[in-house]
């Protein structure tokens, strides 16, 4: 089974850090930063840190694993984390070298049910989970004081 990691990244302003995907002949959609676990990764959490460095040129403080999604022979691990700084101009993932893959636009989205309902966040089960539990996730990581 292929394993992937995703970060529910909370910014200093209390927003959710997302990546807006704009691909030819498709409606835009949003994803959480992350990607595939590689053989060289010591753990799924180390894979998450690598992906955040590649996709955002940032470092995150991981709080906890909050959800596991099994779908179509793939397992995705969703971690709640804080991120203080990132620089999309310095990202280094291989996906950014291929213009045919479309755009990867880093966007902050308010961590509210109303704001999340305005974007097409994928996969849908995590979008629903976030919309239902925004307050609890925010408090769980004690992010108001961060």
C-alpha cells in the first residue's frame, strides 16, 4: 500500500496553509501540503518534514497525528502542525520543475467552517473533518497563544 503524508498547517495568524492546484482543463482545487513517503524516510513524520521543506521551504512543529484515510490502495496520514515561516520562492520539490503539472499556489485560508466551504479542499473526507472540528483542532494544538 502506498503511503502519503499531509499537514494541517496552522499559521501564526490562525489560518490554514494550503496549496491551490491549478491544472489545465480542470477546476482549481486545494490540497494540504505533503506527498509520498519515500524509502529513505525514517518514518511518516520524517516524510512530512521533508515534504514541508520541499513544498514550502518551511519547518513545522508537528503536534499530533489526527486522521488516517485509507482509499484506493493508498493510506494518507494527516498531522496537525504549526508553521511560523515559509518561502514558496525557495521550494524545491520535483513537481515544480514541470510546467505541464500546472500551478502550485500557496494560500492561507481562514480556519473557519464558512471559509473552508468556499474552497474545493481535497480529499473531501478531510475537508469535512476540518469543517466540523475547526475550533477543536485550533485549541488542541494550543495555537491561539502561538
